[in-house]
C-alpha cells in the first residue's frame, strides 16, 4: 500500500526493511520438551477414579517440594477396555522444576504395590537412536569411606567423651593416665550445644541454619538438615531418623530452595520436622502440641515424638483425644486412623530387651523355608485421668493389632508417670494420690510384671512424695528418692530439702517387691545407676549449699546374700563419699567403671568444670575450667557377641586378665625406669657440682700457698656418696581360691 510522505513522496510498505526491529523485539518460545516427564508405575484405573488419582499424585509431589496441578497431567487411555495405560505425562513450568521432581520422586512409593519410575520425555528420542556398541567405561578410582564406628577398634579399648567450653569443642580419649589425650578439637563447632546419637555413630552440632552430623576418624560432615533456628533434636533408637524442633514456626520465603531436603509451602507454620538420616530427606512436619490450657504458660513435653524400639513407628499424643502412630519411612498414619482414647495424657513404648532380640534372631534364622509366624508386635502403655464417675486408668496395648492386653483402674489420682525397665520386664506407674480432702499428696507404685501371664500388678504403698525413680539397668531392683519435707515444692534460697533414699528388689518366690535398704536423712535428689547395674551413685544436684556424692555397691557381698537365712539386703555396701561443689550433671561411662560429674556455666558461674571418678568414689582427674558447658560420654552400640560367647569370656576371664595385668606391669615398670633415670641424673649433677667445688677450693689453696693433699685431688671419686635404689619386680603371681 502506498502512503504520502512529508514532502509528498510516495512510499511502499513492502519496500521497508523491518528486520532490525523484529530481531530486537522478537519473543523466543521454548519449543523443547525438557519440562515434560513421563511417570510410570501409576495404578491402572477407569475414568471414574481419574480425579481422585490425580489429586493423590499432586499431593505426593507437592509434599516433596515439587508442586504440580492435576490440569498439568495427561493420562493416556486404552480405548479397547476404557482403562488407563499405567503411566502419565507431567508438564512443569520449566526444566529446573522437572529436574527437581525427577530427583525427588523417582523410586518413591505411591502405595504398597506401586512405585513411581520417572524419565524425561526427551530421553525416549535419545534412547531410540542410541548406538548399542558396548564401550567399556574407564574404572573409577576407589576412594574408601571412613568407618563411622572406627573408634571401637581402639587397641587400648578406650572410651571417648566430648567437652564444650567457651567456643571450643574437644573429643577426648579416656583410659589410663598415660593414654588420656585429645583426639580432635575444633573451635566454633556449634552455636548452641552438641549431642551424640544413641549408639555413638554420629556427633550432632546445632547452628542457626540447622543441624550437622559428623563422624569417622577425620570427623568429616556426614549429613545436614536445614531447619533454621533449631533448638532441640532427638534421634530414633537405631539412628535411622532425626527429629528437630524450633520455637519459631517454619517459613518458606519466595525463591527458597526446593527439593526433598528442604521445607515446602505446606510445611509453613509447623515447628517439628522428621528427617531420614542417611538420605537427608525431609519426611514430614508437625505443629507443636501443648497440654490443654494456655499454650504460653504450659511447656511442651520433649521428646514430642516417641519412637518404637525397632524404628518402625513413631507416635505423638494429642492430649485428651488420641495417640497417632505413623509408619516409617513413609510417615503415613498407621491403619489410616489414630487411636481414639478419651482423656489420654501420656504414653510410652515398651523397650526391647536382650531376651527379645535373641528371640527375634532365632525366629529369623529358623524362618527360612518355613511358614512365617505372626509378626512380633510392639507394646505401648498409656494412662487416662479420672473423668466424672470414671476412675483413672492405666492400659497396655499391643501394636499394630491395637489389642488391649491389661487395664488397671486407679482412684484419687493427681498425676501418673510411666517408667519402663530397660529390658521391658517391668513397668512402674508412679501414682501421685491425694486424700479425700485433697490437702496432702502421697505415692503408690503400681508395678506390672510384663513377661508373666495376665500381666500381674504389685503395689508398693508409700507415705511420702517420690521425687525421683529409676530402675536398675538389666536388673530387678529400683531406687527412689522420697521426701516429707514441708519445703518440698517451694524451696527458698539456701534451703536444702531432706530426703530418704530406698532400694527395692523383686522377690521371685513371692512375686512382690521388697525393701532392701533405706537411707534416711539425706540431701540426695538424683540416683544414677551404672549401665551394668549393681553400682549406684546418689548425688545432690543443683544445690548451692550441698554437693555430696555417695557411692554404693548393691552386690558387695554376693556370697553372703546367697547364703540361706542371710538378712535381706545384707550385700549392700557403702564404698565412699565425695564432693563436687555446685555440680549440675552426673553421667556414667558406657563401661560402668567411671562416672563424670560436671558444673555447667549454663546453670551458674561457680567453679565450672568436670571431674571423673571410679566406681568406688576415688577421684581420677578434676579440671576447673572457666565457661565450661557440657560433658558427654560417647555411647557404645550393643555387643555383636552372642550370649554364649559372652558367657565363655566370663568363664575364662582370668586367662584374658593376664594380658592386661602384663600391660599394667609393663607400664608401671616404664614409669619406674623413668623415675630411676631421673634420680640418677640428679645424683650425677650433684656429684659433678661437688667435684667442681673441690677443684675450686684446691685452686684457691694453691694461690694462697697452702698445701693441697694429692690424695683428694687424684682420687675425688672415692669420697662420692653411694645411693642404693631398691626396685620391686613381680615375677609371678598366683591366685588360689580357698573353699570354706
């Protein structure tokens, strides 16, 4: 078309070149298919279930930080039977979103029978034209990974412990005086505190960004979990999972990283997160649950999630309503419904003991080629308070069958606490009861004998308030601290609460629990059993005026206690008394031979530091350290030896002990040799000094013209002093048993 110009010139549009303008403002469209994924492993359905299927898939992808809407999914159909073909196409906004979805969801289980298998749409075209000629790939250089339990192979069999002082964290070896040394140290290793995993495999440090796990001989980082402002952590018993909590709710900011290791928009507002330790993936998040009443005034119970001993389930209680149990690793609600229990307050899983593990091992060994037995079930105990005319109740339930095994009604109940013995043999329910006038509180112990038929219950009635209860590990005894002090519950500054400490033991012939020994008039408020049992320490913790430690042996006279007619509890022996001023913590090492006490700067600033004692109360070392915060023994995993192998070692203990006795004697002789060499060096220096003095005196006498005796000048060695050093050496030691 022609147009008139300014000067009347005629222009033709077809002759004008617009290429430069088109090149500048041209919009390029992405015509690639890199943002499309092909998802296989989808259930085959008919069209009536399409909407439900797409919503479920959308929810699964969004939970892993890969949001996708149902309208962006295409389902191919089989026209012959009207059913889907078992795979779908997904179209994401860009290739990066598709890559994250591929990494997060490939191999992810959709349900018990279907697993997502994901490929890029563009991969199919690439694989169709693939050259099938085999080319051997170059061998990769082998880089062995460090063993996370390498410390167990220490030739001296030493344990480790961690200390946190100021900004410095140190890992120490603990053994004989010559074997104690720092294994590793790192400044600014943590921003809050440190923690060991239950079996000592991982060392956790807390930071503003989240949690880091460390391990191996080089203490390299193993995993990280991005939970900003994390305050509390809790490991599962078998170290497969980790729970983190922050007071600040989760916030997912715009542009934040997406993927299985990060929070998604649906996690916003929650405080608790569950992680898989090996993959680092986030499994699920929860909001904090506070007791009924004002959230600000009531403290949240920790751990907020409680693990079954086999790591198969994790459960949380909604006070007054239900217990919700989730299956691992999918974190789906077991049976798709919670356990509705009106008024439920608290619950505890029954631990697995050595006997249970042996039975499981035997079942696994005998299970091949035979009809599988009914799966061994877990057990949990819970309690509900009195409501109107209904009494309080303690219940035992098997899980996952949810069968009620035993119930016990309780009356006039103010509070209950559940204490499992670590082998799962006994459950003690500490029941705080009130009188009818509700003016005074007393205590009863309801003890369930779990391994016996119908779960019989024994009752121990007490007149005083029980402030601390603890079972003997792997034993049938328990210790409790009780008090009738009127200042209990409201102590003023400088007031020390008077307590009584009592030991009880299960009397198998009668089935009940009988008092072994009572220690009245104490100030002890904490009982610490050795992990091996038998030895116990009574401590006064958190007091500014009293800081006593009492060391007791409950099997000191084993032969005497086994003798017929011997007084009940006659084998208990007081080993020693010690003192650690202003102590705040006491913890046994895994071997049960040493106990460490510490005074943390988190509680006060008075003589902070730590001390290590043997089981008899002898102080081995003490360190007063300014700004000292934490002392943590490194836990050990269960022994790999069978029960028969352990018995064999005990029977031949004297044979093994000879090797250790020889090592001790060699170390003592080395110390003696060093001492003798030191003394000889001092004597030589003394004699050399005396010789120089004689020579100076002789020279002075010559200058004065006095006579110098040649005998003294020629034979100075004759007047040297002789010092005899006696060294004792044990050639042989024979132990003989005298049978009375």
